[in-house]
């Protein structure tokens, strides 16, 4: 294998790793977002579209984790919305 072929192969492998990590992060974000939405729906009923849109715009899994906890302990949908 030539040096160029070797470097190309390393680049391809690195690209796969990067894509795999990105996919995992996107799945984690989606899963946490769904958990927030489910908790809100179970506790308070149908979720207003505006709130759903706001949650769908959040891409940070740790922020969504905190919001999931807030959805569980909030006294009302209004108090949850204030935590956004």
C-alpha cells in the first residue's frame, strides 16, 4: 500500500468515526427531547405547538436532560415554560 493509499484509508476511517459519533449524539438528543415531550404530555395533556417548537429547537442533550427533570417536577405547564 502506498503512502497516499494509507492516508486515504485513514481519512475514510476517521470520517466513519466522526459520522458515527455525530449519529449517536443526534440519537441521544432526539431521545431526550422525546422524553421531555412525553413527560409533559403525561402530566399536563396536549402540548401547545409553540412549546413543542421551542423544544424541537434545542439541540443540547444536557439542556434537554435538565428540562426532562423540570417536566417531572413542575407544578404546571406554565411553570415548566418559565424554565425555558
